[in-house]
C-alpha cells in the first residue's frame, strides 16, 4: 500500500517540524530556511479519503453512464451522449482514441502519431469539467451485474512509486465497448516476436525498429545475408491493415529509403504472407488491381500458412523459412480475456451476445457495442464484421437511445425496465476502402459481397479515400495536423529521426 | 555471434532446398508453393563480408573526416564541411540533432518532439548518398591516436536479435564532439529517480509521467496527501533549462490543466530548488524580473541543497523532505566516461584540453569541440561555458579550417603537420536568452557578466526569443513545424494524449 506508506511518511515529516500558519501570499524572493516549510504547506492538510470508489447516484445527482473502452464505439457514444441528462465515466487503459484507419501511415512517418490520436477530453469535454464525470486510466476487472457495479484497477505502467489501485464504480447504465484483441490462432512465438498494429505504441515500435535496422545494416562488417534479414519486412495477414501497411512501406522504400539510405537500398524488401486471398472482402477486379499494384511496387506476395515464429524467422507449414528483421502481424481479431471471463451468453466467435437494441438481454441496463459484441443467434442476425464503421454506427445509435431514455425518466438503474427502447439497430454497409500506397487506393462501394455497385481504383479513389478520412478525424486540430503531415511528407519527405 | 549463426542457418536452409534460377519478373499473382523459394531468392547469395571496418583511405579516395557526436558542435561541422574535399563519417548513439533550447517546451506539448529533432541525413545529405560517407549508430569505445583509428560499438537498444557489433574506422581527421553528461554531484539516488532534460527521450518520459500522474490522482480513493505528491513537480537547478521548464510547466498548468483536469487542478504545484541564485549568469534586474514572474505564475522557489533523492521525495541538507511526483534535474554538466578515459591532457573541469585552433596538441589530426572540450591552461584562455552558441561557433570555425586544409592538400592523415592553420578561434558572446512561460522571456545582450548592454524582459523579448530560435532551427521542415505547433497550442491548447 504505497499510498498509505506515503501518507504516513508525509504526516510524520510535517508533524515533526510543526507547521506555521499558511502565508497570505507566496514570498516574492528566496527566503531563509524556515520559509521552505511555509512554501510546502500544501502538503500538510487532510486525512486520507476512505471512499473506495463511486457509490450509487443519489436523487440530486444525474444518472451515471459508465463506458468501458475508448475505441470507435465508446468514443462515438461519449461524444454524442447528452451531458445534461447524464454524468459520464469512461474507463480505459489509454486516454485517447486511435484513428485506426490511418495508423499504418504513422509506422513510416507519412503521418505523425499524435495526428491519429484524439484525447478523450477533446472528444467530450464534460469528462474533465463536470463534477460527476470522469475519465479513469484503468482496466475493468469484473462486473457485478446484480448490484450495478464494476471493479477497476488503475494502469500504472511507467509509475515506479505507485502500485495498481483497486476501486469500484456503481453505474446506472453500463456500456461495454472494450474491443477485441489481435488474434494469433495460437501460433507459437507470434505474441513474443511479432508486432501488432492496433495501438499507437505498436506503430512507434515498428518505426523505431525499421529505422534501427536500416542503420544497423549499414555498419561495416555486416554480411550481405544479415543485411537482407535485417531489412526484410514481413507482414502476416492480407486484410486491409496488412495491405495498407505493405503499401505504405513500399512507398517509404521507394521515396525515402532510396534517398536517405542509398547504401543499403537494394537490400530492403517487403513480403506479405496470407493463407488465402488478400483483401478477400473486396470486389474481384479491385483485388486483382491491388495485387498488380503491390507487386509493381515491389511487395512480394506469398501464399502460405505460418506454423512457427522465431526471433529472426517465420516457418511456413511447408517448412519454408522466411528470415525477417521486422514482423508485423494483422490476421484479424478475437475476444479479449475480459470478454471471455464475462458470464453472459455469447454470440458466435465468443463475442458478448446482444439483442437488436445492443443490450445484453439477461441483465438490466447493460449494453455492448463494437468489436467486443455480436448479435445473439436468437436474433437471427449475422455477427457484424469488426470494422470501425460498425462500431461508430453502434455508438451513435446507442447514444441516441440512452438520451431518449434519459429524457423519458429512464436514466436511473432499473428505471427503464418496462420502457419502449424504440427502433432496433440496423447496419447498412457504406463500402470499404483500402489504400495501397503511391497515391492509389481501392474504394468498394458495394453494400455487400454479393451486391453490385461502384468499385473504384487508382488516383481518384486515393483522393476520395484521403478526403473521406480527413473529414472523419474527429477534432479540427487533428484534421489540420493530418493535412499538414501529408503536405510536409509530400514536400520534404518523411522524418527519419529515431526518437 | 548472432550474425554468424543467422548466416549459417540461412545457408543451411537454402542449400537444403536447392535454388531455382532467379525469376525474370516478380509473379503478378499468388503462385503455387515452389514460387516461395523463387520470391525469396534474394536470401541465397553472397558470403559473409570479412571487412571489420573502414581501412585507411587510399590515393583515389577522398580523405575521411570522422566526427564523434551529433550535437550542436558536430552537426554544425558536418553541415559546413566541403563534401568535395572530404568523405564524412559521423558516429553517434542518436541519428538526429536535438534542438536543445526548445526541448523544455516539448515536455508539456507546447512543441512536438519531432519538431525539435533534426535527422543528420537532412543536415548533411552526403552521409546517405556519397559512397564513402556514412552515419553509424554507434558509440566510440576507444581511440588509437598513433594509428589514426577508432574503435566503435553499435547501439542495438530495441533490437532483440542482434548483439552489439564492434568495428574500426581509420581517420584522416578526427573531430571529437561527443558532448558532456548531466552532472549529479554524486548525490545518492539522483541517477535512479530524477529525469534529466538533455535528450528527446527525457522529454518524452516527463510528458508521459506528468499525464499519468494527472490521471492517477483523479482516481477515487486516492488521499489528498498522495494527490499532492503525485502532482508535485520538483525541478532541481535554477539555470536557464530549469527556469524554462518551470515556466513551461506553470503555463501548462494555468492553460491546460485548469481546463482539461479541473477535478485535480488545485493539487498541482511546481517547486524550483536551487542552491544559489537562479539564472546566475543573467543581469541582476532580469533575474529579479524572472523571480517575480515565476512566483506570480505559481512556481515556488526554494533555496536549498539536495542531499538525498528517494523514489518519492528529495531530502535537503537541512533535513526538509520534499515529496514529488515528477523530479527533473538540471544542475549542469560534467565530463562523460568516454572523455574521462581519453589519455590526453585535460582542461580545467576534466574536459579534453585543446589549443587555440581547437586541436588536441599532443597528437596529430585530432580536434575537440563543444561541451567535451576546453582550452588548456597553457593557452591562457578561460574554459568556455557549455552553451549551444559556443559549440555551434566552434563547429563552424573548424569546418572552415578543415576545408582550407583540404584545399591546400593537407586533408590526409599527417599531411597538415607543418601547415599554417590560419586564424585562431575567438569566441564573442552574443547574449543569453531564457523564456519564463506565458509570453515572457529574458534577453541579456551584454557581452559578459561585467559588461554593460541592453537587457530586455517581457512580451517584446518573448517575441525576439521565439523568432531568434525559429530562424536557428536548421531545416525549413522543422521551422515550419515549430511555427505550426506554436499556432495550434495557441488556438487549440496542448495535446494531452498519453502515447
């Protein structure tokens, strides 16, 4: 209990010295030793709070919506919720939302990391200004549906002097939007050696490693073999993320490596490994176009199944070794341990099972949205794909639903039991997009895989893609920075400082 | 020897399979399994290079200038050197120069990290394009003055699969610009617990820690005592760096913390601890103005000597405890272990002793510039302060000197023995500047501490300060980003994503 220990130490210190009355004004110049105690008088007051968390809301307080997670689903909900009707508490291990469709661009410096990260406080200012609204940097460790209460533990990574701290939060409404986690299909070594591409720190790690390997391979005495290994970037998984990253990488190689690392430029290569087809959800013609473009820009496409990942090579099911310097893994997502441990009926794929109003039907006042949730089989609906646009639409829908309930007096715990929840959630697919580097992108505007519709490729779709994303970046600050980053990358090239 | 191990593994793999002839063109679509070997044919060739480094330059090559370090001194030299007369090899543990006067601004997000880091390849493109010029991410581990040769070891932090690699570089001219290191005066615990403010990763650590503590202190159940500790930022050392950081911090608190962390805004404080006077090199009136402004913006000034640093408090020599959440240390610099180990006559303060032409007089073709060097007592000159402007002027002077020698045929090792080195290096102090937050800065234009001259304070000097720095940031890209950062900080506030 370091909190307690610190408290005792502090009390002892200040009690020992005896404290003068607080000075009226801070002293304007350096004082003699006694003034130190005066200047530090703010450490003297108050006993330790005994509140172990946030208790149930009282009649004079607003009802409390607790949101777990800060991804597309949670953030859209947080943004749209009516802060006059509710207090919002967001619990997440990161204090920002990641604009995932642009994350691949940050790995090579086309965009900067902060341009794709939006602080929750900017998405919903109430969490930092309203007395009853909070953001907690913590993980939810358990839900007590019966008592309308969750258990949390603070994230203290980076803090040497504080241990994780447990606390409870009572909720009136609970929204689980904690997302999924990268799936490795149990392949040995993948978790240890591969880098995923889901958070900003993953992109930072890829960028640092790539720049390190570029520099290491230039050192005298390194064999050609080892240079090729260090500079071999292997991407496992041919979905939009894998393809976009491969495209960005090959663009980085052709534009920046050739100019800034001309000694080793002939040693760097990109290989994309996929067990089936790349971009399997896209229109056939678009897929062929993507394969042609990627191959043209130097990306090697390998069809294979990875069976083992070692620190410097992957091994395919036919025993082919593929040595690598950087290994990026993007083979899709699966349920997180938190979702696995939740004792509620599950949807196919192990997701939290929800009904047509995104509720967990077996309990009161709990909803689940985004990648962590899926329609129960009893609804007769298919589980929706783990896409940003699904999550965002669900967050938007649920905010509206909760706002309506709140206005009708159903905001409190158990108050909406017999109320009408209104229209069901209906998802309409607006199309898929994937960039493939060098001012080229695919835009598939078909409503589903079987449907017919417009399918674009090339410069026009690159422009649409960039514009579409630019207007979806949430704050004006980040829209501005994304535009500025694109401009400076175009004019000056990408930044190669390894910081 | 992982290089060798990898080589053997790779050779074995590819020898076992037997290699088809390389395909003429990469296949445009996914091929059947045999094509994997084809696609990976680039791993098949070449034996391990036996070259353990760069040997002495030959008659048909340009003479080689080896520069140790990438700070103000080294980078100015690298920028100005005549790449037609010399090949340049830069050896440094970081691949960028840090624009140190603006580093304090990045700790709270007034500026972004990359805006103050300039990649060496942008400062001198020849190191990435000329066949004989290089940048090596490495530390110099020893100098063999007799044989004109240095020993280096690669920096492999972040690379799990490569061990540090040793190599040698022969030089025609050697410039030691490896800088100094933060000095803790042997105070127990300072190295473990304090954060220095000399590299970009220090600023990143401060920013992450500050944001973490702001969030941790908002968690329910944390005592008031512990909140005050977590949010107490203590700065030790009242030189320009400590004062600038304190000023930035109090500006961040008043502008951003009050808005974005209003729940805990009353718990955050800044204390600046200094054993003597703050800004001791500045004009008396300016110093008083600085004290007034800092106090007004809430910085507590404490005169005291730190005798012990623990994980959550510092202890002064009069036994006062000062609990802290973030501890920043900026009490000046001292010689690095590398400089201590160099067997050459030293200047006062343990720096490498140099003569009026910045040479190490006891050996041939070796120069030392920047914070690592100082005039030998025999020159009758004082050791210059460890300032960016001294280092930058020395780099500029030495580049000119070397260019002149190169043109006159004195570029090779031992070729300049009896040549005239021209004018001695003379340092003229152009004045000192320090910002104290909130659009206020001090500009001391006196030539020395005793001289008379213009001394400015307030908004006008803040403007001069900002403009002066803006034009000294080396590339247009970074000038542009610094301006954009200042603009967005002004319009939108600082970014608080903890990434």
